[in-house]
């Protein structure tokens, strides 16, 4: 137990330092390496016996019974358009928790955990196209390591049943927000997640600015603050930010916002596929106003209702026309 608590404390201390830990792995016998945030990893196991079911998609190689739970095992090679992983007895599964679900990812081999600064994690190169499965890349030992867009993979393999807000929540949240036009900013490096949030919030009549990562969000916020007399809240009601993002993560973004005079009063919701008992400590440490796990549209609406500032419609429209 002491070792577990020490590990949790060490990871918590990374908050605000713009750092992360990546678990490196390979698919099949390829030399190319990929990375996944250690916070999302519950366990790494030798691939157990898998039970195939006729109703499963091709990418789902079967289900496994692990510690009393039945877990779907997704072949990450197949899911990213490559050849199926073979020789399962000598392969591994990475048990993860994303978007309130637990799943196993079948990989060829697992290497080691590395500690990096988010500034070392960069967006995929221009021209990679919308069909690629990377949210970021970095360099390790002189080689490029890709960080997979797991949210995109899960959306394709197991799409959510409903991404729309219930009529009850739409009505309730609209009343709380009022009739004036509002602007919110969404920061997320995954286009899948970004579009989910936009679709969920569109019925509320909110006007939306977007940022592709924490650095982009902070730059836009500072530029917007420069047009405000006292505070960015004169024109912006709320920031909804992912945590895992290239160049600057959501924790560091929140910390930077709290130290910038014209930004410090902006309300920040951290909206993430990360989960775990230590997340609340991290949220409190950086000064975020709220934390919700992806992705439930009603939970998102409730968080917006709790946090959005009441703005005047005219300034809101003016700043949108400037973007």
C-alpha cells in the first residue's frame, strides 16, 4: 500500500509542471513505437485466453475474464488499419479506463515507462490527413513515437449510443444561461472529442471558440484578454478543456490562467477521459472550477449550468466576428 500511495503522490506532484508519463509499446513485429498516458493504464498483462463472439466487430479479438470482470480486447493494429496481431499467446494487453469504460488493448510488446514534458509532445505533422490515428508525436531515443487517438479508435469500434443532451437538460440549462448570446472556448486535441462537445452544446445556443491544444488556448485567451478592459470574462463565459494535449496540458493551462491578471477569474472545467482517485487532488491543486469525465452530454450540460458566466450579447457577437 505504501508503494501505491508513493506512486500516486509522485504523479500528483507532476501537476502544474506540464509533465506526463508514457507507456511505450509496439504493434505486431513493427519497429515503430507508440505511447499511452500511464494515468489511463490500470494493468498490463500477458494476453489471456480470449473468447470470440459472433456479434463482435473484427477489431475486437474477443473478450477476456480478468479479476472478475469481462473485458473487450481491441486489436490496436487492426483498429488503426494495419494487419491483425498474431501469436496471441506471446502478446500483451494493456487494460485501460477511458470515457467511463474499461477495455483491453492488444499490442505486440510493451517496453517501458518514460517521463516527458508536454512541450516535447507535438501535434501530428501537417498533411497527415483526417484518417490518421495520432493525436501527437514525440521523439524517444532518436525515433518518432506516436501517441494514439484512443478516443477516435473507441468511437469507431464502439460508438456511444447517444451523444445528444436530453430535452429536460436542454430546457433547464437554457433557462439557467438566459437569452443573451454566450461564448465558451473548447480546448481539445482530439477532433472526435471536440466535435462531440460542440454537438452536445449546440442546442443550448452557445457560441463556441475552439483551440487545438493548451498552448493554442492560452495564446487565444491572452489575445482576447487584450481586448478587454478588466477581465476576459467580459467577453468569454467559460473554458472547457481536455487534460491530455500536446505542448501544454490542461492542468498547466489552468495554472497559467490563474496567474494571468485578466484571465484569473475565468471559470475552467476540465473535461477528460482520464479517471482515478487522484484526479480531484490534481484539479484542486491547479485551481480548476470543475472536473467531469468524458463523455456524457447531460453531465456536460449540468457543468455548464453550474459554471457559465452571464455575458452581454453585444460584446459576445463582436469578438466572434473578430476570430
